[in-house]
């Protein structure tokens, strides 16, 4: 993976893995040159200074989207 990331100048990654491996995968990504991670895993990642992490709470996002869908559907009745 490191060769691919370097060759293609990849600096951002999306992390969507099981809780049990999230930090290890994060550590590998950072070691291989990733500087920004969009984290879909329900684990707060620990990264060094100079690495950006944005956590995404998929459950909360789905709840919000469900509410918006209900408003749309209720408006059609």
C-alpha cells in the first residue's frame, strides 16, 4: 500500500473498519504518508500533530436523514 500511496501522491484516506483494528489501520496509514483521515469507525483516533482527523457518526447521520425523510413523506399525504 505504501508504494501506491507514494506513487499516486495520496494524502487523504477514508477509514471504515472494525473498532478492533481502527487505530492500527490509522497508524499504518499515517506511517505510509496519509495526512488527513475521514473516520467512519466509532473509535476516537490518536494521531500525531500534523495529521487531521474528521470523525463521522454514521448512526447520527442516519437518524437525521430518517427524520428528514419522514417530513418529506408526511408532506405528501
